[in-house]
C-alpha cells in the first residue's frame, strides 16, 4: 500500500494520452541496481508520482501521473513504473523481463505499454483516503 502526501492524492480516474503511444519517442530506463523500469511517454522524464494498479498478475506495475507546479496530480498518465522488474518476474508476463536489456526493441516496449494499459483498465482502483492508509500502517507496524 502506497503512502502518499495528501496533496498528491487524486480522486479522478487517470487519463491515458489521446495520441497513440510512440515507442520511438519514449524515454525508457532500466536501473539494474534498483531493478526498476521507468518508461515516460515523452522523450524525457517529467515530474510525476506512481499510482499502483493493484493487478494480481502485475502488482508491481504503476502508472506515472503528471504533477502540476504545486505537486498535485493532474491525473494524466505520462508513463509507467515497475518495481521490481526482474525479481518480480514470476508475477509478471515473461516478456517483461526482456525490458531489462539495453535498448529493448520498440515492439517489445509497445507491447509492454499495451499490457499495462490492459491491467489498468481491468484492475485500477483509487487509493484509499490517507487516514485509512495510516491506520493500516499502524495495524501492521504498531509503535513500540
């Protein structure tokens, strides 16, 4: 469960870009040490927050939502974040781990984005109110 600052919470369903995804214009970065994949739909990273999808078969996948100048989500999907990628491969489609290779093929990136969009369409739910998130943390990690 992600704990998020109240100014980052969003009550709107995230919106995918209207234009088709173009893997040739995407920023794709796999960090081997962190085992983390980040894909921005544009040519460079922008201010964004992760919003987990909560999908059983891809529970490590999150959307990247654009942040405005005040640090609030605009609910616009600007990319995808997967953590962990290789270590979590047992819970993900097998071809996802190929995204860890340098310069993955455009077709693979395009298929991955389509996979994550499908997960979003089937499983995304809004984050619970921040008070519920803190209460859940207190239940799992009581103060000593």
